[in-house]
């Protein structure tokens, strides 16, 4: 399994698991470029510094997410809930 696939699998399993994994691997900068995450609940996920360029995040629950230094170029955020995102 390549690192991109692993990152998607961990993130898709929920923010708690994702945030725990990020805490255990602080040196890793995840790449989620072009991934399909439409309608996924990512509330309160630590997406700091993550490459989300071209990602499909339509209707995703992104409330409270940390997007500091994340790359969102070309990402589709239509209908996404970004309440309290930073």
C-alpha cells in the first residue's frame, strides 16, 4: 500500500484515528492530492500542512478542521461545512 492510499484509509476512518496517527507521525506530511472525500465527516481533523489540491470535498463536514498551511488549490469545497475551521 502506498503512502497516499494509507493516508486516505486513515482519514476515512474518522478524525479521532487520523489525529492520533498525526500525533504519532509528526514528521510525515500527508498528501491527499485529488482524493475523493465528498460527504465525508472530517470534523475536527488536523489537516495542517496537508496537500488537498484538487480534492473532492463537496458536502464534507469540515467544521473545526485545522487547515493551516494546507494546500487547497483546485479543491472542490461546494457545500462543505467549514464552521469554526482555521
